[in-house]
């Protein structure tokens, strides 16, 4: 859903409109998106840095670069489009670096980052990728979204069997507060969850420091082996496993994202930050669902501040580099799982509803949902992409059968 008055109205809105549109729920949505990002996907980066034997300064610069890049693109794109645009670093891209980072010199790795980023920028600016995504039936897109979020909903309740106190407090608080005020249910659940974790001795924040990060420049070197081994798979997994579901989440929430603007911008920023260690920036899916749903704001036109606040939190963490990661990694996993689960309930319900609404696409949508929720990975590309592939294939077969 775009602004009711169209692009002209967006261009004429004054900056003060942002403050009128802002809300506590949007701030909380942005904060939770960042907590989820640093409590999970960031661990993959730290693992890759360790296995690749990067120095502490290189690792800190990497964290600084992806955090700053994500923050700037989140905030600026959200303000520019008046849509909650959530960006992040490529998690599957970081995962492939766990095994390949140590095979090349760091300068060659940075060169491969730049090649991948340039390719993403060029493909994004052509609009070809967005046109392909727009041809996917809506119910299949909704089913993919539901499949992505399904695990998070399940994990919120699985956490009850691991350490019952914190997730129980979170879930009960959420239900009780939502009975009276839906906008503040997630905030109250987060506060009581943190208190419960502190009382239970599950918060580990002693390592938190506030030392400013120092970015480190690395002059890129371009080697064919590194381009084939890192740049090509980085491009593929970032586009298929990140940007594709990222666009789908926005469309599933009722927005009409300009794919050329969004992918082109994240790709260009990736090029600029690659010498500082940024491997790839892209549209987010899971954290985007937190900020595009009704928990962010009941009015879709007033959800874009969540993207701005998400960007601000990204930048704050990035400025302090890896040292501030202890603030997020010190939170108990059960708390993060429970908060993420309840924050995504609205988006999950919307995805399931959209997937099952249309009789003609229901079976293909169900296949999409099952493949996506399965966690299937082929050739390093995640289940969200394969859910689309299987779902579209099923749709084409079933549509041909009906015509016959």
C-alpha cells in the first residue's frame, strides 16, 4: 500500500511529517528488528571472521561497515519512499564465507565483494529482477512470507520447554496487554521479559563496552579464483535468498516497492563500503516483517518511521563496533525467540490469510509454504527462493491442467 495521494504527495510532505507519523510502537518495532539481527545473523559474521583468521581490527571494521550501511539505507530509503524499508547484511552470503574466506588474501576477498556489489547494482537498476518478482501470483508470495515466519512463531513456544520463565512472562504479558492496547503489547512484553531474565540471572552484559569503532580500509585486489569462488555465489544467494523475499514481504504488506531504487541503492552502498569489509547489503525479510506489520502502526502509511528508527539503532551499534555486540549476544536466546515470535504474529497471520484466500492458487501456495518452512537449502540458496520456484512450477502445471 502506498500513500493514498501518490508520489506527488510524498514529495511535498515536509520533514515535520515524520515526527507526526512517529510512534512508540514504531520505535519498538525498529528496536526489535535490530535485536533480532544482532542476536542471530551477526553471529554468522563473527564465525566467518574467526575461521578466516581476520584480525580484530578487520572484524570490527566489517561490523562497522555492514551496520553503518544497513542503518543509512534503512533510514534514507524509508524517508525517501515513505515505506518501512528494512535492509541488512546478507546472512547466507556471510555463511558461505565461513568456508571460503580463508582460501584467499583479504584484499582478494574485498575485490570479490566489490564485483558482487557492482553486479547487484546493475541488475537492480535495470528493473529486470523486480519485473520477474511482480509476475509471481500474490498467494504464492504470501505463502512464502508465511513459510519464512513460521519457524519464528514455533520457536517462541519451543522456548517454553528450554527455559520456561522468560518466554512465559513474554507471552502472558503480550496477551494481557493486547487485550487493552495492541500498540503497546510488544513493548510491555519486551520490558517484562528483560526484567524476568535479569531476575533469573540470564542477562550477561558484563562485556559491554562503549569504545568507538575504527574502520579499516583495504585496497581491493581482483583475482579470478576469488571472483568465481566468492563473488558469483555471493551475488546469487543475495539476490535469491535476500532481495527476492525482501520485495515479497513489502508487497505482501500492501506496499508497491520500487525495486530499482531499493536494490540499486543497497548495491551501490555495498560497493562504497566493500573496502571496509562489507560483504553485501540487501533488503531484509524477517526483520522487515516486524516493521511492516500492524504492530508497527495500525495505519500502513505511518509505518515508515519504524524503518528510520531501525536505521538509527543500526548506526549506533555500528559506531561502537563489535564491542557493543555483547549487549545483544548477552540477551538469553529464549527472550529473543519469544519477542521475535510475538512481533511477527501479525505478519504470519497476514501471510497465511493471503495464501489461502484464492481457491485457484491455494494448492500452489500450500506447496510454497511447505517448501519455505522446511528450511531446504540447495546449492547454498535458502528455502525462500526454492519455495517460490516450487510454488510457481506447481501454479504453471495446475493452470495448464485447468486450461486443458
